[in-house]
C-alpha cells in the first residue's frame, strides 16, 4: 500500500481499474439494483486524531474512520424499534427501578485477529474504558457499579443509583464502542498501540495509516453479516485544505466528501456538475451546535454582565444567513429545538443589541480607554470547519464594535484541544459540540463542574454553579420520563440566565458523492456508521 498512494492521480488510476472489474452491461445495470462487491471508495479525510479509539474519544472526527472497524451495541436507524438497529447487541431491556440493564449479544462474532467476541469484552469495555476514560461515557456510566456475565452472550449492567434506561438506550450508538479485552487488559489503556492500529469486529479492518496522507481500511471477510461488506477498501485521503474537496470530486480523484468538506458556498455550483449528488440527510443524529466557550477564570468574564454583553453583540441572523448560507438555525440554549422531548423555549433570550452590550460593559466597570478598547481577549476558533473559522473572524469584528479587542490564535486540532481542554490557555473559544439525542450524553458535560482536565468538549472553563450541578445530578437518576424532561427544562432556564457559555446556532452537514456510490445517507448517523452496505455501481 505504501507505493499506491504517491499522489492523488495514482489514486484515480487505481480506483478506475478497480471499478472496471465490476462494470455490468448497460442492459443489466438498468434492470438490477443488486449490490456489486469490490472496489475502493476514496473519501475526503476529515482529521487525524491522536487517539482513534472511539471507546475512549467519542467524537465524530474519530467515528468517521473508526466506526467502520469498531462496533457499538446498537446504531441509530430511520426504521428500527426505538430508532435503533442491533449491532453487537441483539436486544436490550431495563428494569423498572433503573438499577439494571440487560443486553443479549450477537453470537458468531469474531475480532479481526480471530479471537471470539464475548460478554467479557463488553464488561471490560464498560467498566474499564467507557466509565473511566471516555469523554461521554464517564457521564452516562457514572453509577455503573458492576457488570455480570452469566454466559458468553449476556451482560447485565448493575447501577448503584437509578439510571434512566431512556438515557442508556439513547446513548447506545455513541458511547458503547466495544474493544477487545485480550488486547487491553493489563495495559495502559490510554497509551495502548491498538488505539491507533484498531482491532474491532466491524466490516472493515484497519490497514495502514500514513500521517498527512491517508488511512486505509480493508474488507473483513469474516464479518458476522455474511453478505457484507461490499467494498474491498476505504481510503481516507487527507486533502491540503477543505476547499480542495470540491475540485477533487469533480476531477474524480475522490468519490465522497462528508461533513460539508465541500464548502457551502460551492454547493450551488457542485450540485450542477454531472455525476455528483448532494445529500442533506443522514446527519439527523449529529446536530452540531456553534457555541462560544468562556473562560470563567478570567476576572472580566466571571461577571455575568460581561457575558450578557458578549451575547448581545452577536447577530444570530447574520451568522445563519451569511456564514451558514441558511444551512443552520439560531439557538436559544443548550438543547436544540428539534428535540421535542427536552427543548424549553421559554428562556431568557439575548437579541442582537450592541448598544445594550456597551451599556452592560459600562455597568460592569469596563469603560472604553483612550484607545477605544475596554480589555483584550484571546480568541481561539476551533479549526474543525470552515464555518467555525469564519465565525471566529466575525466574532472578533463584533466584539471590536463594543470595545473588546479579541486577538485570534489559530491552532491545528491537537494544539487547539490541548490549549482549551487541558491547559485552559484561552479566554473565549468557538466550539462545536454535538447534541446526541439526550442532554445527559452531550449537554451536561458542558455545564457540570469538577470535571478532570483533558476531557475534550467538556466544562474546562472553570464554571461552577451548585444549582446547575444539582439539576444535573437529579436528572441523572430520575427514571420518570416526564419528571426527567422537566428537570432538563429547568436546567435550560438557569443556564440561559447564568450564561456559562453562549449558544449561537444549530447546524448539520452536507455530503457530496459521485453517483456511483450507493446507499449514501441511509441512517441518521450515516457518516459515522459502518458503511457495510455501501457499494460502487459500475
């Protein structure tokens, strides 16, 4: 493999030759939709995470690659019961008292190294990885006390305090990636080489990683779903910049770009290119939130009037229409409006009002100096998307208008995550947490105090509020669904008043693919699902 990927043109030649092996006569293609096996799918690479193990780092940059190799207990579905399709688990149920959750596991599954998958792997993953190490699992499985394994294909989670099964069920796709006990037990799990050279049960095996160039995944011929996968290989080709994806698609150097790798500004043109298709679905389970995280250790920012001033300085309509070109909605709080179960609309809102912002800053004692500035801030826009960078530029300008000199510091992804979530070396940062179907999975981690340093996408800004912590704690053990929703609605009201962070917009993504790529966007987390049923039409 080390010699096939010398440049993108060699990719194109290899892909074309692979495609030629499965071309059907025109009459046959017109009469059949039967998937064809073979071929290499070349995808625009998104990022190069330092840790590629989704059992430890539950983020979409990791899932984008790792979900094809390492599987969860269940995956989201448009049609499945409770919106889920079985994966490593075939069924699940919770006890009425919220103290037990039982999973029946799939039989006949093997790890990529040939070892059998059993309940011992799930028990080890839950107790030693999800509960102790994972950024989201630490919250979901906080009260997990033990895991019983009565046989090789049954696991029983035991909780020390009532844990809503609604939460566990909602969390299955994102926090239950299972790793092989035989490769991790007795090791430093966080530093285990298998975190990069993944070993899973999924439809694809980890093949090769060449920094700055590509990830290669290869077909798992022993996959438990015997007729899948269809592809021989998936290659994540890293592009020099996100704007290059559109050109690479047009030149047929890649076949697919997810997570809006093709800039929104290029979509109108790209959608008219013969042979390309634009998909706006397949991200319903991955609602992103554009937020401003605020370092409360900074004296000025510890003042709620200053935080309110920042909120009034932001023009949500401008952000939605100009930066996201309408592919977003304005936010009022930490739960997106689409979630009818938990969303609360009756909260304090901060309309765009620079004059109000200036008045609040004056009241807080931060008047303009002779240079027109009140104080300086270090602003770190997340480097993940074009839109986060653009919003960083906009925010700098918006704050300048109210007398705050925001100086932008640009980092690559690893440096950004370290600066914000480990070193706390920022004043404000543009972040993009993902809402994952339940506030306890991805929202409360942004608000709860006392989280250890180094946990990505969590409250690392020194915010602490006893009332907020109590609401989070009470909701975590409330098994009555209506009461639990009520606690989260109360939480939204408190957060809107206290403004530990500023919610600006809710957005999703676009996938662009060659029309030869089949079964695109067929589940609500498609980009981070296993792609076992994806195939290439000749």
